[in-house]
């Protein structure tokens, strides 16, 4: 049966890590001050000014004028930083939720790769994030978004065990083959619906919007709406997923990104069969057309759409191995001594950004890694050394001898 309409699903991920200090070997055994609050506050202040405040206000206008619907995930570590330094921005997110047109998705509290390394920690972080959304926004999430859209059959099973019936992942050809991301699918063998990112249309905004060498430059709202509507009769969901910081931070205001998005809902609705849906609305509105089998891990990152953004070289593997090796020791120590600071420090180190900064890629994807890393460390090796020094200190404090 052909459904003669297209539901546009906008999903934005908002996240900022607790970046670590340039922790030296001389600090081991001396300082438990692992995180650079000055740097984190400064970077968050810039993102708040350039993205969160203006974009949240714009979304409130578009919801009122065009009944726009949007889905978000907001990492727990970002919520914590906003509580510390910019509570007015949390109020703006709360206003969005209160419209009834904004859905919040659950994820790992610390934006971690725990789903790969530790099922126990993965479930604990998800439950903590769900609790935080209830405390801050009085909201219970129904859908799930794993860190960086990391997904596999096994991860899907664990997500379903946590009670979710909808999950997001990447619409890569590696799993779709000839099929299109413009349909709802289901996970292999379980009752879990999947919405797949339309990576071309998403990246047209997130990465190509301001590139003067792109053959489609400049991108207008009218042109983009036509691309979306071209799926009418060949699919019924167009899933536009990207980092929220795309607006104003990655794509600067001078590029016209805000004007583009301000005009986009109006242009989309000029095509009479189009509408907007949140993630859960789209999943409930449409039946799954097929089952997706993903025996290996995929993500939305880099050209490979795999784990190479975080585990692609020896530095990253060494750091991840040492980090998760001490999980049990950290939790034993916490249970024995009740030292919340130690457990929180370890969990903040599970944030995937730390591994991302260690990437040795030198292609176009490497330029993106460098862009984010340069805010904290000049080289991947500097990021690795600081991280490993902190782990060494943590090991000493929880009684790990080597």
C-alpha cells in the first residue's frame, strides 16, 4: 500500500562533555581535580549564545506558527552544566517540552559507549538519564537514542529490555542494501521499531550547508523542501537527525542557517501531503515494513559509519581498555567508601568525546575530529596522555595496583 504523504521527523542531539584538564604525570596522587571547569564554562557559554538560546526561541516561534514538531535528546552531562551555569537555557528547553510538540528521548546519561563495553553500566546510565529527565522536565521518555546512533542486534535487545519500543539508528546502505530509510523498520526478532536517519538530507544541512564548493550551494529552504517532498509515494518518513549545535555553532549564523530553518517549515507545508511528527508519533503512525539485521556495530559517525571514530587506532583502544577494566574496582570502592566523586569522575571519563579527541585520522573526517579536539588539546597524543594520567590516579585511589 502506498501512503501518499511524508512525515518529516526532526531529531536534534544536544551535548557538551566535561572536558578533562591537561592533567600531568606530576598531578598523579596529588590532585583529584580532573575536569577543566573554566574551559567547559567558556565553551558552553559560546554554544549557549550562538545556538541554544537563539535556536530554542526560534523553535518556539515555529511551533506556534506552523505546528512544527521536534524530538531531542539532551545528555545528562549537558543538563548538569546548564544547571551549574546557564539555568535559563534549561527553562527554554522546558518551555519547548511544555508545548506538547517536543519529544525527549532517553540515552546514556554520560554520552558513553557503555553499550559496547558494559551491559550493566549501560543500563545504569540509561536509568539515570530517565530519572534526570523526570526531575528536570517532569518527562518520561518513550523512545531511545544510543550514543552516536551506535546500534547492533545485541544492543537493540538490551534497549528493549529497558522498556523502550522505539530506537533510532543510521540509515546506512551497509544494513539497508537496496531499501530506503524513508520507512519504519523493526529490530531483528524483537518488538522494537526503528527510525533510520536519512544521512544524505541530514548531512546536507549539518556538513554541506555552508560549503561554497558543493554543487547544490547555496541551499535554500524551497529547494530542500522539494527534496523532502520527492519521497512522497516512495516512503512516508523523512528522518532528519543531527547535532543541535549545527545551528549557530558548527554552521555559523553568518552562513544564513537560522534564516534557512526559519523558512523551512513553511516551505515543507506548501506541499499539501507533508506534515511533522515526533519520533514516537512516526513510529506509532506507520507499521514496520521489514526487519533489519545488524550483526555488527554501526554508528552515524565518519564515512565508515562504524566505531572507528572512537576505537580506530591504538591510542583509543588502550584508553578504552584501561577505562572499562577498572569499572568493577571503582564500584567496589564506591560501595565500600561511599565516595560519590570517584564514581562520578569515572563515569564522566566514559563520555565518548574523550576517545574521539584521540583519533589519528587525517582525512576529511580527521579535520572534524581536530575541530572538536582543538578546543581542549593540540594533538591526539596530548588528549591521550592527560586521559591516561587521570586513569592512573583513579586506579591508585581505588586500590588497583597496576
